[in-house]
């Protein structure tokens, strides 16, 4: 027997490509622009969102029948904020170095529209297991795009990957730089992320034409 | 029994209970983890101070590498000989002066109150290091750091850190390619304490000119760079009376 039923695995796999939160639903763009100048930051952000969205979806789903609909958005915000703060505190106590890299993202996670979007659209109407899968799937879909964008921006903008100089040293002119290659400073500023995301959307839609909406 | 979740009364009760639960959960975590967190912060400060005076595990061309947390307390006691607080132009010894919150002291100075500015004197291989803690503003949030000087007012090392500068841009002030540039720069221009400016038009990317009071700026991080410049300048202004007493050049 497969680990996940067909329906369940669709919950995870769909957001990775055909229903990707960034490229198809165009959610979470703000954080995708802000933190993808470096690959490492992209990975940390992706993992944090994975945890918060997975856990948050379960909590909201468990509470779905008792949440008063009038204040459900506030309840969702409180759940996200609490989870994020707890994670931040635990990391500060037991993985101090990691928490320092993460602290920048705490605010960004709370306001991430994907998280609120999944709570509202999925967790409020489905059971905990399904919600968990949905959360993991969407966070992974978000994470993949972040990592792709971070990869290109760091490589073309700084000539490094995870801080390692993969293209040679721009100051002492070694590697690629010795034949006149220059880093593209434009890639490390946020608008460059829009262009990279735009290209990803373009590539994705031209490969799968069913994704193109009718005008 | 189905609960009517649409009633106002239910909404209010729900909100109250939720706030109480969430509040106590957060308070529990905060209290339970506080000793551990403040210990981590203390170690970090010691690591940063030692880093600024060149006690670190840096390798040529590598990234920032501190003394390990397990050894930092012993190393700190070994290298830091005196902990001073500067009141006006007088310096007196004070235990654990390094734990003083520089931000608060600077606020006192700004409001015209008397402040205790911490200064650490380290000794390595017979050489004295005067380590000044600094605190300032970057683009988004606070930036801070430590700068060690010798008697000639030459920078022996710096460590910068920040709360929320942009990753890949302003956040690079804590990278070695930025901090290493400060080594050997003089903070004096004639007799005035001008500090070391983070300059865009520096035209000296390899940083060979150590007398120009400038280091090469970070692309895309103008405001963070200006913040570093201002922070150094402001701190030197406050420490000048004391620095004049130790200066030999």
C-alpha cells in the first residue's frame, strides 16, 4: 500500500508545480523579493515557512469547528505569531547561531500571505492530516521558488553560492573574472527577483499551456 | 451539542480564553528559556570582543570564525586585562563592564546625563588593545560593534553586527571582506578623531592606503555604510578624552 493515497499525495505535489503559490497564485511575492539575494537566506526562510505552515495548518484545522467566524483572521494571526515566537525563542536558547540568521525573517513569516491564505482556504475546512500535507506541500512549493531565485541572484549578482566563490575572485581577477566577466550588481537588488520570478512563470506556462488563464 | 459560534458572547469568551492561553504559553517559554538565552548572549559578546582584538579562529580567506563558545569564558579572562568605565575623561575599573548596555549609556549622553561608557583593555603578545563598544543605526534597525585600537590610534580589528539589515547587502557588514579592510586604518587625521569612513568613491578597493581614513563601501548598502561611519565617529567623540591620555602618536 502506498504511504499516501492518491488524493493525499496530490495535496503535496500540486503546489510544487501546477498550483505553485508563487508562480501560479502569485502569493508570498514580498518575501520572495526581500530575502533571495543569498542562497543561504532562501533555504533558511524556506525551512522556517515549512515548519510554521505545517504546524499552523494542523492547529487551525483542529480548532476549525470552534473558531468564531467573525474573528477568524485574528485567530489565524495569533496562531502564526505564537508559533513563530516560540520557534525563535527555542532556537535562541539551543541554536543561537541559527537563530541569528533567522531573526530577520520572523516578521516576514508572520506576514507571509501564503500562510494566511492556506489557513483561510484549506485548514478551516479540512481535517488535520490533510491540512498538514497541504501546509507542507505549499511551503515546499514556495521554498523551491525561493531557492531557484536565490541561486540565480547570488550566482549572477555576487558570483558566489552559499558564500563560496564559485566563479573566482572579482578583486584579484581569478577564474571567470580573469577573462573580463563582471558581477551584475542589479541581481542583488530586490527588483531582480521580480524578473527571475517572471522568467520562471514564463517558462512554466509555456511548458504547460493549460496554466494560461483565458483573458 | 453544537455550539453556536456566531453569537457575540461566544466570540468575546473565545477571544479572552485564546489570549490567556497564548499569553501563558509565551510567558512560560520566555521565562523557562531566559537563563539559557542570556548566557548565549553573554558568550556572544565575549566572542565579539575577542574577535575585535584578533583573538579568533579565522583562517586565511575563510569566513568569520570565533573562539568556540565552550572556551570563550576562559579566553576572555586570559586576554582581557582591565574593564573600565569612562565617566567624562576619567576611567575607573568596573567588574563586568563589558555587560553594560551601550545603547542605554548613549541615550543618557544624548540627554545630558552622566553616563558610564565601557572600555576594555586587552593584552596579546605584550601589545595593548583598547576595545571600544559601539552602537548606531543602520537602514532598518540597530547596528553595533567593537573596535580595537592601539596607542597609535590604529585600528587593530573590528567586529560589526546588526539586527535587521538586508541580507546580501547591508548584512554584509559582518563579513570578513568588509571588516578586514579596517585593520591598520588610522582613526586620526592630524590631531582630530575623524574615524574610518565607509566611502563609495574610495577608489581603493584593495585598501592599500591606510592613512586615508576610508574603507571601500558595500554596493547596494549606502545607508548601512553611512550608519557605520556615523557610529564610529560618534563613539570616538565620546571616548576622545580618554584616548588622548593613552595616545602616543
